[in-house]
């Protein structure tokens, strides 16, 4: 029996470089506690929810704050982040992404977004990609952050695909781990050093072999 393949894409650092916007905003938040958030430490925040990210920063800084202050900092961080987002255009789509996602769409495979971001729809609209996605699973739909596979399992369900027939594109350690936990094929976008646990790793979409889509979607017969 031929199985339908489903494609699930993370947002930050995969489709657009909003990961850098998150870093700038979190770096300013960390400075409140006299803590310098390095790019190396920021790797651990990729694909992680806003609440869990601040918990990590507080642990690193050895700081403790009230829930009221916690909520205020996460809200301020999001406001700063959205100021960057409002300036985005389709020119902010990462190299090779539009061509590949369009190719997947034209081939008739269902496509989902699987992101921790609560701003996913707004970002996809800003960069004029919203029409390419059949479903959006984001921070408003999930209760468990990556590396928990919830976001990808929901995505597979909404695409009406078996998890093992889904291909996930991720740039974070937590995201690749989540895809693996869901028993999906994981495509790491970035460094082999960070994402060596992915099924395949490419520096970015321009490094994909020309026949990658065909390789990933060869019919499986039982």
C-alpha cells in the first residue's frame, strides 16, 4: 500500500531568520539580571517556548523573580521581538525555502508548520507564505514544548498522515529530538556539530540535492 508523505516545517531559523530576532530580545532580557546571553547558550533556546526560555535564562543567571515580574519580562520580550517582525517582507525568507516548499506543494504533498511561536501566522503572512501551508500548529495549539513531540504529532494528525510518513525540517537540537521522538524523518538545517542526531543534515536549503524531494517521497509498498 502506498503511504502519503507529509511535510512539517519549523519556522524560526528554517523558513525565516527570526531566530536572530529572538536572540536579540532574549539577550536584552538576560541583561536585566546582569547575565550575558551568548550565541552558544542561545542555541539551547531554539525551538523552546517563551516561558521555558526564560526559566533557562533565570537558571543560568542564578536569579529568582516573582510570577508577576516573570510575566512582565516575557511580555516585554515579545513586544521587542514583534517590533522586528513588523519590518519583515518576503525578502526575509531564507535562501532556497520558497522554491523547495513550492515544489512540495506543486507535487501535491500536504504541508504543515510546526512551531513553538505564537506569532507564526503573522510571520507567514508578512513574508507571503501563508497560502502554501495546509495547517498551522503553533504555540497556541500545544501545551508541551520541544523536545516533546506533541507539536509534530498534532501536525501529522491534521495532515491525516502517519507520523512515520512525515518529514520534519528543523534547525534546533530540541526540534530534531522532537521529530525523532515522533518517529519521523528529521532534516536538520544547520551544523552537523549541533544536529548530528538528525536523519539528514544540510547547511541550508540551497545545499539540498536536486532530487531530495523524490528521495524522500519514494512510494513504500507493504
